[in-house]
C-alpha cells in the first residue's frame, strides 16, 4: 500500500508541475500586439481632459473597505489578478454608452499618475501597507514592453527607458514615466520563465517593471462622473462628505445620467440586490430635494445647488413622491433604487449609501 501511495503522490506532483509549466509558457507566449477596436473586446480610445483632484486622506476613511473604488479617472479592483487576467477583466467592464470595454489603466501625464496614487490611497488607506513590495501597495496598469524584451540587460542599461520599445494596450507610445531608481531592469525569473516586461505603480506613484504572472490589484480606465460610496450615512452628511472630498453630491438630470449612475452602482455593489426591498443597500442618496415652504413640501424638486430638475424621472410607485410626514419631519430628499433605477422621496435622517459627482469628466471614450 505504501508503494501505491508513493506512486499516486508522485503522479499528482508531476501533474502539478506540468500544469505550472504550461501556465508559464502561456504567459510567456502572450506577446504585445496592437489590436483594432472591437465592440466589447479591446481597449477603447480615451480622449483626455484635466483630472479632478480629490482629498484622499478624508475620502479613504469610507472607501478602504470597498472592493471597488474609483476616482474621476480610474477604477481600482482589489481582487488580485495577473496582468493578462486584469487586462481581460477591464475589457469585460463595458461602458454603457459605447458598449466597449473600459480598458486597463493608461497614464500619460503627472496628474494622471497622481490620480493612480490617490486610487491606491483610497482603496488601502493613506499609509503604506506592510513592506514596500506588499501587493496592496501596488496596482497593475497597461504598459508593456514589446521590443528587445527577452534578454538580460547589462548593468549600464538598467534604468534606461526607450519609449519606442513600450506601448499601452491601445497601441499608444508612453509620453510620461516615473520609474523607481534603476528601473526598468528587465530581470529574468526562472519561476515565471519571463523577463520583467509589464508595469505596476505603487502608492507613492513610482513604477516598476515586473512579471505578468504576479497577482495584484488592478486599475481600469474610468471616464464616469459618479463615485458611489457604500458606507451608509444620512442625506445631510452625505452632502458634506462629497464636498469634503472635492466633489459634490450627485445630480442626475437625464435618462442618460440615470443609466450611468446605475452602472456605477453596479460596479460598486455587484449586480445582486438585497431580497428585502427597503434594505438600505438597495438605495443610494441623490443630491435632489423638495422645495419646502414653512416646513411643508411644495411637490417641486430641485438639486442641492438650487438648479432646476429638468427631466421627468420615473418614481418607484405611482403615488410617489408621497411626502410622508412623521414627528421627525417630511420626506423631502431623493433616493435612487438599485433594483429598478427608479426614485423615491425619503427622510433625510435615514442612513444609506450615496453618490458623489465629479465637476467634469476626466476623459471620454470614442
């Protein structure tokens, strides 16, 4: 019996070794190729605008427990993936208006690099996590070396960055970099059977070349205008929190806005909703409220900045807004349903997730 057991163990080990070798070969053989845009299949062209600066120190207190967090330019997914799985994951997140994947993060200037740094601070707290190479301090971005990428560099070559040998996943050559000292160095590692031809960015904004097989958090492009915060709070506090982050409370003023908010909420929470309709996780505070006169609702709604509600949203029920009143006040503020994307008037003191809004888009997709 001991001989049979030894043979079984040996066969299991051999099978595991073969599988590991096949995975390494597969990673090694995935070379960079510039691909034509294809609906839902490749990184889209991103038209850049100015980034929106956020107060990461204040904002991270509420976001560090979320699995998905966003700035106005990028989106961080905390689940660890290797480079190619991260790239594919970003492609499968479809922008709702073009139905093309949003693509793995591209950085072409200092402000965008700072935004990726902010993204990590929002997701994992303002301070460094553990040692310098703890993966919660790093995030995958889409830069990859495609030329002269399969040899050991001489010491004199390490730290030299020839932009013509690198490209982002949409084929664009890099115009900005912030490498760690003596990087890139294109080291070989027998465990992965690859040279370091792929890039991560750390919480301090520095870049390092590494191996595609390493698993880490990853960043996708995000050209949205809504940032959904899962931590529940009152409507009044939500408005203050958004403003303290350098944002404003979400204004939804068209059917397209409504669709975009639903998409952003789905990324934050996932597609599942709570089975109990009125569970707080099913509702998101919006920056819209009823105009009150002497403490009584007028039935007319406007946004928190006093701008007019210029479209006709669909309310959750035909009788709404119904302006229920209790000793604590009247239903005078608006919540958005994740279940059906409809609206409901509610009490400002209830605690619910909320949506903030960027004052402009940091980019757009073509």
